[in-house]
C-alpha cells in the first residue's frame, strides 16, 4: 500500500468506501503485502458483497492482516484488511448456504469496532461511521472494514488493544500502522502482543 495515498484518501474520501484496483499476485510465500488502492465511485453498504469485476485484489499472506489508524484533528480513522481465510476459513466465493452464513456472520462481527480494536476510554471517543465489506475475485477474497471515531480528548488515547485475534482464530499477526500528529508507528502484533501504548495523538 502506498500509505501516503491512503492517508489522503481516507481523510478526504471516507464516505466513498469502495473496492480498489490492485495488481494481483497471490503468492503466499511473499512476506510483503501489496494493497495499492485506486478508489472508484461505487458505494457499498456494510453488509453487501462486492463483485466488481474491474477491481483486483493485491497479494496477501494468510494469517496476516493490516490495521491503519490515522489522526485527523479530533478524529481517528481506522481501516482493517484481512484475507478471507483468516476470517471465515476459506477464500473462494461463498456459494453454499453454510459458507454464505459464515460470510454474513463475519460482516456482522466486523461491523462492531469493539470486535476489532479497543481505544482507551480516556479519549472519550464516539463511533461516527462503520462499514464492512468483502471483496471477491475468482478464488480469492478479502474483508475490509473502516471506522471513524470522534474523540473529545484524542490526546488521551494512550493505549490500543487489538481484539481481532480473539474473534478470528486463523488470524496470527496484524501489521499496525499509526499516523498521528505527534508521531508515527509501524508495529507487528500477534496473539501474545496485542495491546500497545501510544503517544502519537495531540489536539
């Protein structure tokens, strides 16, 4: 992901939540994740599936998800990306009733940000928007969620707990990227290291 592009898009185009175009290379031996986005104008409801044939999913590593957090004054914008196998145990397009139910249940879980990430209460952050979708392409799928919080005391958000591991047993690692007005961080979290202390945000 070109993170600078992400920052610009998530701040100024947060209401347009759409599938990005990627050059797809589904090599599971690769350590790096390529999730370069170019947003289109198509809007999605949080519980709808995306079948945009023009879009393309980037290469990802099973067991590894990405969470991006960006401060915009008193707002915190959060994005989650996870391979389908990490969330529902498979990556092919759901066809059977059982698989479709798994996808629907997963989207309901992801709709609630508390199931993904917990901000310290001292920040007095209130959820403004929440969207979750699944992108499907041939035999590959990816879940994406976006959350927007308005915080009365954003500088008091000193800790963050990642709850993804408790909700999705196939998730092993999370690449956490934080961009605040004070500082930026890029951390790799796992099941034994899922709470971090921060000093990135300020008014």
